[in-house]
C-alpha cells in the first residue's frame, strides 16, 4: 500500500461512475462511495493524505480522537493541521472511545463541546473506536455513528484495519463489480508511511516518532541535548 495505490483505488471508483459522498448526504444504493479515515496514530499523516486527495478532487471525512495515547490533538501543530484539512474541503469529526469513560454518554457530550470549541465544527456523525457488537447493540448516544445499520449493514463496508483488506481487495468485491454503494474505511498510516507491509510501516513510523521525541527532549532538557550532541554519555 502506498499513495499511488491509494489514488488508483479511489480513482477506479470514480472512473466507474461512483460519486464521493459525505455521511450527511443523501445516500443512494448504487454508485455512492462513503470515504472515511479514522486517525489512530498521527494527525500529520492525515494532513498529507488530505493534500493528495485535494489535488485529485477527492473528498473524505476524517475522524480524530480527543483522548489518545498516540497523539495530542491539542498541540498547535495538530490544531493547525486539522484546520488545513477543513480548508481543503474535507469534513472532520470525532473518533470516540467510549470505554475510557464510566459514563460514555456524558463523556461524548463533553468531547463534542470541546471539538466545537477547538475547530468550530459541530460533529454531524462520529466514529466509534474499536466497537463490539454487544456495545453497539445497547448504545444510545443521540448522534449518528458510522456503525449504524444504514452505513454498516445496508451498504457494503470495507476496511483496511491492521494494514490489510482481510476480506479481499475492494476492486475485486462483488459490491464494486455490481456498482453497489460502498462505505470504505482507510487509515492514512498504511498509505502514507513507507514500507512493504504493515509491520515495516509501523517500524518506520515508530522510528519517526522516537526521533520526534528525541528532538523534543533536546529542546527542553539540556542533559539530553548534550547526550545527543555527543558531549556526555549515559
């Protein structure tokens, strides 16, 4: 998977007559493509993908986590990046993890309000982080989510979770062959980061994040800066 593969994939849908749709649009049973990105690892990767999409007239929805061990959405750099994604014509919303809250309903309302404060965007729909059937069946959150029956069962859902298409490539699916509407979840890390397969991509991204943390340490801690510069040893 790389960005050329990504553009070929989406371009193949467009060439077949598919129309890119947002979740709030009217969705037809034929030749509509709901393109979604859940951001699990890195905000800046999402901006890179959004820029490629913009240059190729692709519109999609990016879902970001407000509470994540992988990135801090509140940094000025990340806030600017997400603002740029909006300016490129894409939509943004919440990638919500309900399991971190004792009361997920109040936690979601807090995140929705904070999301609006940060980006001036009132979420129209949210994506649930790693949902399970038992949770979704009893979930009542008062806002549409991407795993509702109309988006997840009534139309064909395809995901690259884990860095692979576990049930076959989208262009080989019966849905694509028959021009049925598709809900496509693609994670930027698998398409933007260099590597031949998922583990090599994760290793590359891991090293990149380690280098960023080292730079952060150097800027804020003199002993580490001296160590990096070879002035002392650990």
